[in-house]
C-alpha cells in the first residue's frame, strides 16, 4: 500500500519538473479542461449566431460580396469577428469563390469563421 502511494507521488512530482516536457502538469488538467469547454461553447454560440444570420440574409450577402461592400456582409464579418484590417482581403477572396458560396451557405460560414479569432 505504501509502495502504491510512493509511486503515485513520484508520478505527480515528475509532472511538476521545471524542465521542458510535452506532458502538462497533471494538477492543471482539470482547469484546462474547463477552460477548453468554455472556449468551445463560446465559439459554437458565435458560429450559431453567424449561421442563423447567413441563413436569413444569404441572397443579400451574396449580392453584397459581388458589389464589394454592404451592411449585411459587414455584419456577417463582425459576427465572425474578422479583424478590420483583414476584411478587405477576405472580401476579395470571397468574391473569387462566389459561385461556391452562392450554392453552399455552410461553406460561407466556415470561410468567415476561419478568418476570425
């Protein structure tokens, strides 16, 4: 019994070594799991809001992409949190692949979410 506790204690201490390791500190794993869960929930909520918006304004957004500007494409980029300095470049890329996004709104949502944080 003492041997089992000794081995367990040594394993826990090995995770706390100051040297570089690919294994995280086992004591921090529960906190990391909670943080990851919260980040995933926030991302999924943001994506759901964007998907709803795109679904309800898809035709107008496609027209605005073709035109190069518009309030609905700007709102979609804001919902995806695309940084302002990257929006023009993204709009150019969206215009190049407009045939895909005209047929597939889900692909458009993915394209926007990829460019957000």
